[in-house]
């Protein structure tokens, strides 16, 4: 049977995504039904799929509301699904978050709040803190997203500008029990970071949030500065009584996805080098490091694949289109310089890389040569942050549509030294 590197890499990506599906992670982690009511809430790119998995396996009555990104909805019978803006919050998300906050208030000790949390929830579940407008949050969010700040820093700020994040949702649900099922999209799988931890106590401080805004030279709206200067902006800290009836459980993560991809590669007789699921840093810098690794392995003369996860960042200086995975891949192509026998894929597991319609892109040994033939210069496009435009011209975008899960980046570099 002939071996198609493109098909192989796409199959690895799909194996990774399938391993993190809601239908796999949610059912075995559902709690027993309570004596009282069960209220389902949630936010994230996987929230609707998680809600459907709950409905398919829950014994007893349910009600509730979840928020997901536009185009990521799934029909549910009793749980309402609202679609809202991502990565910049919008009015649909603000209104739904306000309704969700009201839904968990006034419950009793016999009730259960089942929170379905996944990546993307930070922008989707957006209810500004007192005195802060949605426009203020949008301004700060846009600036942070193009600043090159890591997701941990961005979410620290988000928590302190929110009426629901950083443990505040769990606080509002007292005295009901809270069980959070979490599909993690963050390096390290810290529940406090996924969707800015609406049901998790927050170790960060308002002073740290201010320092992050100043570090990345973010213009701070007056209302935001006034709120962060107020001690009331501090998020709930670990407290035995406050969070005694809260359980946060990660049900899917990048580690699961990489393991699934590795099994598929090994079944084809291809050696696997797992670089880890928590890689961070500027996309183009990570790409240069991975290129050097790939070139060293190519010299060994054995078929192998380098896989990795995590979340890179992009400091946007140009006016082009593209997400962090496409930018990583364009920088990787330049660093490899057309080396023979090396292919690669880099995609966001939610199916959307940045704000475009593609999940990511594909690299082949002749990527640079085909670009030159078609009149597009890879270095120039990288300087413009227009990786999307480059790979679109080559016909090498990977388009899957929304996957309705999110465990962040998936990257695989295939090395077949005797093929080009």
C-alpha cells in the first residue's frame, strides 16, 4: 500500500481531535443525580457538544444554558445553547453570562450545578465587573490578543475584569454542590486557567493584572484602572468553606490527543518523538527550534514523526491574515529551507486557527519552491503576518470546520529521509 504523507498527517490530526471529544470525556465523569435540581451551565468551544453528551447519558431532569462560539452549536433537547463572539466578547455572550449567573443563584444544598467548561470560555462567558462596560473589555481583549502575551497572563487580566470568572460563578452558586467537567486547552491543564476558571479559586492578584497590562503597554480604559485599583476587584482565593462543595475535573487534555496520535504513527511503523503538550512561546521561534530538531532526526535516516501540543503566541505587527499554527508552519518552512523528505501539519484542534476559516495548514518539501513559482515570497508574507494568504495561494490550508472540542495546538513533523 502506498504511503501518502499528507493523508497520514491529516489522519494524525483527526485521531488527536477524536481523543478529546465530549462523547468520550464527559459520560464517565458525570456525578450522581442530586436530591434536588440539576442546573447545567457552561462556556467554551466544546460547551454545546458537552451539553449534548450530558443529555445523552443523564438520568433525571435537567435545565440550563451553555455558551459556545458562533458555528459551534449542537442541537440539545432541554439545555439551551447560545452562540456568541470569540475571541473578542460580544453582547450575545454578555447577556447569556448574565442569565447564567442568575440561574445558579438561590439554590439549596440539595441542588447541583454541573458546569461544562472548555477553551474559548474566557471570551464567550463575558460579564464585565461593576463599572466596566463591554466596550472596555473588548478594547483590552483586542490589545492583549495581539500583544504576544501568553494565555496565563491574558486570563489573569480577564479574571479580574469579570463578574463570573476566577471562581465567582462557584461563589454565586453556594450552597449548591458544583461539579465542573473541563476540556483543557491550556499548557499544564490547570483548571484555574481554562476559560479563566469560573469555578476555581484564583491565586493571581489584581496587582498582577495591572502589571501585565503595563508590561505589554496596553492602553488601560479609565473604568478598568479604577476597578483594578479597588480591593473589590480581587478574585476569590482558596478557602475551605467557600470551595468545599466544588469539584473540578479535567476530562480531556492535549496529553490524551498526543497519545492517540502516537499510537496511530507507531502502528504504521513510524518512530515517535513526543515533544510535549505544554509548548509555549512565539510561534516563529518555536518553529525554528523544531526545524533544527527535524533536521537532526533527518540525518539519522529513519522514518519518524515529531508531535507536540500547547499554545504558541503571535505578536502581530503586520496586517495579514493568519493564526498561530499557520504562522508556525510558515516559519518552519523558512527554517527548513526546502529540506527533502520533511512534511508537517499544524492545526488548532477546535478547527479554527485564529479568526480565519481554516484549522491550520500543511507543509511539504517543496512549499517554498511552489510559493516562488506562484509569485508569493514566504519571508515577506511572514513579516506581514499573512501565513493564511500564503498557504491559501498554495492550496495547502487544512479546513475541517468546527470540531466542537478544543485542546489547543496540534503539530506533527513527518520525516521520511529517502522521499521528497
